[in-house]
C-alpha cells in the first residue's frame, strides 16, 4: 500500500471511530508542524495500525484505554472513551479495563482516569452529575482492640 492509500484508509477509519467533527477540528487551521503531525497519525496510527485485521476495533479501543490510563493521558482518554462506545465496547467492559488498570498501572492513575470516565460516560444512560467539591473528612483515630 502506498502512502496516499494509507492516508485515505486511515482517514476513513479515523472518521468512523472519532467522528467527523473531531477530525475536521483536528485538521483545520493548523501550523505546518501540526499538519505534518496530523498526517503522520492519520497514515500510521489509523491507516497502518487501526486498519489491521488482527483485532476488532472494540478490542483495539479497550487496549487503547488501558494504555492511556497507564500513561495518564486524560485528554486522549476522554476522546477514546467515546470512541470505545462507538466501537461497541460496553460500560461494563470499560469498567473492567479501569479496574485492571488500577492494579497494573497504579491507583493514582486509575483514580484520575475513573473521574474522567464518569465525566464522559456518566452513570448508565444518564449524563454525569455535576462534580461537587469533596468535603474534608475528619481524621479519627481508632484505638486497637485488646
């Protein structure tokens, strides 16, 4: 496959997974450097990897979520949470990825990712409630039982 075909296929998959609005915004009015980067990820991330037949898109999305949690890339996580739903992942599968990530990537990374997931996905079919500031809890000391 030549570079032009790779870009064409990548752009088609990218639009299917992320949506036209995101792709149009990402490629509009950018510097030469940003345009070169958009071309690169369209050809290689989307045109080379996401088009491979070895994994279904749903699986690729779930794997991507786990890696984004590990790398603590919350903006990309927001984008790929929506993409995972588009690709057929369920909220239950996304929950399992987050719990798996908590063990293998660390609780702080998973904690931040879970806050983003609740913000993006909400609970069930309802939108996420507005986030409230947590009230500090008093520190209590327990005396050991004898």
